C-alpha cells in the first residue's frame, strides 16, 4: 500500500544518492519497462481488450472478473464484464483529485508494462493527448466489423494526435474478428490494413514501426494466448504474433544518459489526495533528469517548493526515479492549490521559467489565421491566441513566404503564440492546437519569450 512506501516525516533527509551512478550500474540487469496509451473509436473494444490483457497476464484475477460479471449481468450488460476492470479497478481513480489517466500495470518475463487509459467519451481527446504524451507506444483498437465508423469517427484524429505527442510506434489491434462474417475472415483483416495504413503513413508513421494484430479481446484469442494452428483461423497462428508478443517486441530503451543527466522536468499528469501519513501525491512521466527521496523540487509556473517524501514506480516504493519513468511522487511542505495538473516539477536550482509568449513551429491540419486557440501540451490545457503568422516554411525549414495572411492545411509555418496565463514550456516541447473542438495544428515550441 502507499502508506507502507511513504517514509515517516522524520527520516525524509536526502540520502544524497548518486542516482546517475546507481542507474548506470543497474542498467544491464534492469527489466525494461514500457507504457502504452490505448486509442480508437468508442465501442471498438478498448476496455475489453485491456481487461483481457490484465486477466490473461495474471494482473487481475478470474475472481475479480467473475464479480464484475455478476454485477454486469444484473444490469443486463454481461458482455461488459472485462471492460469493467478499467472502470473500477484503478486505485488512483478512487483517490484522484484530477485523475484523467488511470494506470494499470502488468508484467511478463521480459517487460514491465503500464497501460495509460484515458477514459471518458466526451473529454476523450484532451485525456488521450495527456496519456499519449507519457507513452512509449500506442495500441490502436479497431473493430473489424465497423471500419467505416472508426475512419469517419475519431480513428484518424487519434493517429495524428498520437504521432504529434511523440509516440512513434503503434500496434494496431484489429479486434472483434470472432464476429466477422464469416468469423476470422482474413479478407476483413486485409481491408482494415489497407484502409488504416495510409492514415498512419500520412501522419508520419514509418512502416517498420507499425504492427497489425488480428484478435478478439472478448474471447481472448491472439491477445496473450496464441490461436490454434488448426481450423479456420490457422492463418492467424501462422502469420501473426499475439498482441502481447508485438508489445514486447516494440520495447526500446526510453532512458539515455543524456536524458538522466539533464535537469529534472516532470509534468504533473494527476493529483491525488492521500492519507494522513501521505497527504498529497502527484503522478507523471519524468521527461528529463532524476529525483530522489528528500529532494526539494520547484513547481512551475507557481514558483512554489515542495519536498519529495516518497516515490513509487509501477506501484512499488523506490528511493529514486529517472527520465522515462512514470512515477508517483508523495509530496510535503506544499499546499494543494500549488499542485495543478499540467504544471511542471523542476530541478529547484535550474527550473524552467514561466512565460506567456512563444514562437512555435506548426503543421496546419486546417486553415490557421491569427485567432483564439486551445493549446494542449500533454496534460496542460491552456487558452491562448495565435497573434501573428511569421512565415510559411518548407520541409527543410527554409522560409517560403513572410507574413502570410493564412496558413493552409498541410503547410508548415512559424507563428507567435500568446497564452492567457504563464506556463513553463521549453524549446522542443510538442504542442497541439485546437479550435472549436477540432485539431487545427500540431507542432513544437521554438523558443519562449518574444
Ligand atoms: P470501448 O468503448 O472501446 O472501450 O469498448 P468496450 O470494451 O466497452 O466494448 C464495446 C462493446 O464491444 C461491448 O459490448 C463488448 O463486449 C464488445 N466487444 C469488445 N471486444 C469484443 C470482441 O473481441 N468481440 C466481440 N464480438 N465483441 C467485443
């Protein structure tokens, strides 16, 4: 439990560990970890598939599922039993002040996985952006029987956003193949591959970073357990790996020495109220640097300090955490009002300054004019405006045309962005610009200030 991991107030002295040295020494024997975000159109089976992964890897017990099944059956929704794991199984959600991205952990012999689940239908996009900004890879779930609804619906936008958040590897789970006509139709799978591949390519996904997995989350076929080599679906066993095997094969190291050496930066994804011994906690992915118990960190843009009293990674207490890890920090000596989702936890001696004015480079997905916009940077959702279009640029970054009146879909441009409130955003930070509920541009910060 959390209390167990949180050291008492008295011994929260920094141990002065040489985290970089320990990290380097332990690296060869450390089991790799990976976090993935789950995306796809509503009802295509995301929650069911994740419930299945958790059940068949042993992270959730059959007893729990049976309990959900009973509840679900009473409500006349027996088929949702597996999906309920995602609704009710998260400890964070129960304690959360702002929890929008629930984490679920499961392990194989080779990899420790974290599922980043962005729930909710109406507010899915901001939550998805927040989840994707913490993810190493994405799992795109597509109902093979409703390809059209997915393509007309949110699938395309989800692909664009995942790439814009920096997720470069994607596993496409072609789901509900048990329910195609005839069941396990290879032709249906090929249709899905043919329709989705161009969307992935257009968003910048390289073919070697895309995998397709035919499966049925509901029945647990080709998710963790391989298909039988006999029968109508033998083509699956012969030609495809399971979803779990593809996930394992996608794992690449997400921490480099350069990242771990850099000053601490972690965006607050969620804030939790804790227990008496552990008043306030935050969760997020460390983008750079490292942190250890006893450290004093600076929160930006509020410019408030907090003391790190305990650290958890993958649900386990730790003395330190490094870049690339998703962790929970238990904090003291700070007021809850200074812990806001989207804010930045910084190295106290070398923080990111807060700013309102930025120069950004954008790729337009729709026409952009000087206009009011919603800016999404991971979990940060800020109001602002594009105040000037500086120039359109070509693929090599050379100026094509200065002061354009409008930037058209597909064009790249530099622009001035002004946020209504200050935010701690550095050059290189990825951002997504939306207006009236749709994404109009993706890009990154070139510099803070004029
Ligand atoms: P989500 O909205 O994407 O999370 O979708 P859910 O997981 O809630 O599933 C939506 C519906 O599809 C439920 O009725 C599920 O039982 C059903 N479903 C999910 N996966 C499968 C599958 O592999 N095969 C079939 N036949 N139905 C499925």
